[in-house]
């Protein structure tokens, strides 16, 4: 797993140089739905940090809850808008709050795309993995809705 995370980070870093010139310098996002978590995110150029509450369903109708914090690398901006849509890759630390993950540490790699809908309103769609000791590796879709302030 560690080798996979390192390889994903190196691959994402290779795309970061073109993104620096098109992304705003500072951004503060209020993440209202699941991706990367229900919480806050601060981005400086192509790198952001996030923290918040992360609910997910590995089984239909059964919610497992986590506290999630991590870093995201933004790359390949798309479109002509002042604040363009872009791809991202992320790695997070998660701490289980409920069910079989209660009080367990986990790592969550993620890749996806953020679509800037209008001004600061944006929608994310991604795929994340969850690796925790004693548990099988899980993969989930990660939709998200956020509002960003650019400065």
C-alpha cells in the first residue's frame, strides 16, 4: 500500500507544474457534502489541506463514520474560466468513529475531478480507497458539493 501511495503522489506531482499558472493563489472551501469531508479546505496554488467529518456506506443503508484530514494536489485545469475545473489526487488519514472501524487508523488515497458549476459553487466526483489494519481494502465513489472563496 505504501508503494502505491508513493507512486500515485509522484505521478500527480508530474502534472502539477502546468496547474500552478491557471489556478488561483488562495482558496477557502466549505465542503457541505462528503468529498473530501464535511468540513473546511484551504488551497494554496496547487496544494490544499482539508479536515472534517466523513460518512460513507460500504453496505447499503449502513453508515460508517470517520474524521478525515489530508492533502490534495490539483492539476490539469480545464476551461477558460477565471477559476477553472480541474483534476485532483489526494491522500488522507482517517480515524474511525463507528462500526468495525471504531478507533482504527486508516489511509484513504483518492483521484477525481472538480467541476466549477458557477462562481464558487463546485461539484466533485472521485473514487477513494480505504485501507485499515485488519480490514479488507474498500473502494467507494466520492461525490461532493462545495462552495469556494477565492482570494
